[in-house]
């Protein structure tokens, strides 16, 4: 009976995670960016550097080493920045959005392949692979202590699952082009990376859309206040821990 009770409690806990709207806001952007960064760095960076950049073995290994170092340093820096933002009452979701936008820009640079070194773009890819520390911090704000580990576990399944899909899917796309002198053409990588970027853009819009709704709501209140001359407001705490200004004509005691 005790084991059955524990199993039921575990199922109820997972149901709480799976049905949380905030979790499904962060899950797409976190998995598509972090999972893609893992997939690119672990499997396709070396192939891209060889096929597109034409690097020799020594240069290729040197660049991969730089990416590995960037991954380690990035985890430290992002965790320090996230901790600082939290201590100052700032929003870590904003930092994750910025990281995602920079990652998309770096991928676009790889796709367009302008005439400058690709190492900065690949360094960004590596750093984004360590941005999982931001997802962990955000999840810690969304759920009570007893559910944080389960929520992070579910999110990790999505990270690894997406990394696998990107690794496998990129290979399928590349195989649509013939190999020439042992290398895939640049257009093959451009196509594969572009499809990934499109999905990340959709996930980013999904993640930040509620903020635009909030800004629109606040602007409507500002217009109403200006037209009616009302200026009294009350601060109300909502579950997301954000302060929202609510319009009222009466004094309210909390």
C-alpha cells in the first residue's frame, strides 16, 4: 500500500508539471535552443568546419577545443549573472530570451557564411549549450521545492530528445545532396540549419508573447488613466511573482 501511495503521489506530481502553462512556455524555447546547441557541438560542428570551412585536422580540433572551453566558462558566467539578477529582483526569463536571440543570430551567421571567421558563432553555440542553468533557475521559481527535481527531469528529457532529433534530422537533410570529394555542399547545411532556426523563432515568439500582452494591457490602463484623470493604484502579487498595476477607485487593504 505504501508503494502504491508513493506511485500515485509521483503521478500526481508529474501531472502538476505537465499541466502547468508556465512550463510549456519555457519548454519549447529551452529545448529547441539548448538541445540544438548540444546537437551541433557534439556532432555537426566538426562536419561543418570540414565541409564548409575546409579546415584541416589541426585547425578543426583547435576550434572544437575552444568551443569546449567556452561551454565550461559559459555555464559559470550565466549562473553568476542569473544569481545577480535574482538578488536584484530582475527577471531571468529576459536573460534566457536574449540568449536565445543571440543563438539564432549566430546560426544565421553560419547559414549566410559571411567572409569572416566562424569561430565567434560557434563560441555562441557552445555557450548556449550551458544555458541550461538559466532554465533550472526559472523552473525553480515556477514550482515548489518538492516538484523542482521532477520538473527539471521532464525538461531534461525534452532537451535530450530534441538534441537527438536535430542530430538525426540534420543527417537526413544532408543526405538529400550528393557527396563531392567526401564533403556535403554548403546548401545542405544551410537548409538543415534554417529549418532549425525557424522552429526556434516560433518557440521564442511563444515564450515572449505574454509579455507583449502585458505591455498592451498596461498601455490601455495608461490611456484610461490619462483620459479619466485617475491615478490611484494598488500593487498585487500574482503567482508569477511579477508586480502588476491594477486600476481602482477605492482604497484597498491587504
